C-alpha cells in the first residue's frame, strides 16, 4: 500500500530565539546509536556502551556546517581568519516508556529536550543480540510511537497546568486579556489529547506567537534518522524502511534519512583515500554532510557572509530575518543605526567571482529595512556614523 498522502506542511510553530545559540537534540530509546552518532559528528569519543542511560548529562558539540560557498570565498579571498557556520548538537540520554511519569530519570531527560530548538529522532533498524533492546525486540515503528506518546504526555502536563491557571484568572475576572490565551490553550490541549504533535496542527499567526512563548516539545521541528546495519545500508534494503516512511509521512511529513552508524564509524578509522575506495567498492557514500546540513535547516537556519582579506565569516540567522536584525548579529549598534545593506546574491558572485565585477555589472543591490536576507548573500552593512560608522 502506498504511503498516505500528506497535506501541505503546516506553518512551523517554533521560530527559535533570535540571537541565541540554537540547539538540536538527538532523541531516541536507549541503545539505538545516539552516542555513537554523536561521536561521529563531534569526534569527542564520549561513552557509547551497551547499557541503558550510558549518557546522563547531555554531551554537546558545535559542528561546522559543510558549505561549498564558504570554501569558495576562502579560496578567493585567502583571509587571515575563516569562521564557518555551526550548529549546536546535544546527545540526550535515552527515553523509555513511562518517561513522562519519571521512569528512567525521564523528567530530567525531557527537560534536556525542552532546552533544544529542534529534534533529531533516531530509531534503530538493525538486529543484534549483542546490543540489548529495552523493549525486548526490534520494532522501530513502536519505538517512535513510544517516544511520541511520552513527548505528548509531557506537553500535556505543562498545558493542563496552564489551562487551570488561566481558567482561574478568567473566571475571577482578574485579567480580561487572558481570555484569548485561554482559548488558545484549550485548542492546544485538544490537539495533544488527540495524540497529535503541536507542530502538525494548523495555527494562525496570533496562535503561533503565543505558542512560541511556551517552548512545548512537540512544537519543535524534527527530522528522523534510521540507523541500519552496514550490510543493509550497502544494499539500501531493510524491512522497516517502508513502514517507517509511511508512519512518519502520516504523523508529520518530515524528513527521514536512512544511514548506518556502523558504516560511518568504519570510515572514521580510515584515511581519506581508504574511505573513498571503501565507498566506491560498496557503491555508496557517507550521509554525515547531508545529516548536518539537514539539522541546520531543521531549525530554520541560514547564513550570510561578510568577506574580505582579513576575514571570511558566516553569520547564522533564521530564515525570514530582515536586514537590520541580520546586521544586529554582528553588533547591536549596526541594528540600531541601520541605514542600508549592499547585497550581492550568491548566484551572481559564483558566476563573476569578484565583488568588483559584481558592482561593475550591476549585481550589487542596495537594500533597506524590509529586505529578507537570503542564504548565501554577501553583505556590507552601512549604519549611522554616530553609532560607529561602516562595517
């Protein structure tokens, strides 16, 4: 049976906290490969043992975002300093059935997820008696259902408390402005009680603004990694892949990437030449670059460039950021005194390979306060001289 057709993706609820260090958490049951995967990303060598709760406090790392545009700018300008874009990754301890009620130190682990801005759900699709499964047998669809139900239950605890508090305030006439908040919270409660993730329901802009103040777990954007054995990854065959794709499409419609932590770990122990030969021999390639860039995009991030012989730097912003706020990522004075932005779109620079040629051929544009900065833009901001001159 073909996967159920998914409607147009709902508007993202979580927009993040502009200017903050945005984080992506790796979430799943114990022994699904989270710490092994984190080691591959970070090369930190954190414990990855065959026992539940090997990870208690989250392991964290800032991972560079692979970007050929950044590499090309560095090759052209040969700067003294190179600053790539990064995403902050957290390896969160395994959740178990009943985590929302405190099982397996679940409340502490769920609080770690609450601190993240996006989620990488990792599920295990490999057999192996030598690596125990907390549920006794392999069933990745059931595992995702457990994780989803625990996250929904945790959000319901928060929402029920807020509904009770707002109901008291409204009924006593303490604050008439809270009636609208209560109406939204009742709708949120109904969505959760139906078993649905908050980000997968339809919300208007007013509701989204309110939801973004709550930081509910099921409002956070997500992606899914399916951890297969090396053998299955080489064959691109696994009996769970179609079932998982159908379940994810039905629930959220978000990205699913099959990969093999076993294979990626093997590549880490090889020289670049050996790794290339191994991939060629098995007619496959690493998925790490795709996973990292997808995690970055998962939390709605893009970056623009400032470029010169002193420094080529990526400035991370959220998609839809206006020019003054993008300037504020460099310095708050630049946002306060913003005048305009001289912008070269990446496609134009890529073709001409020179800021001077872009200016000569009319490819540098002067943009004002309403301009939505695009990923890959090369920008020179101008701001009020009383605030510090040009940057």
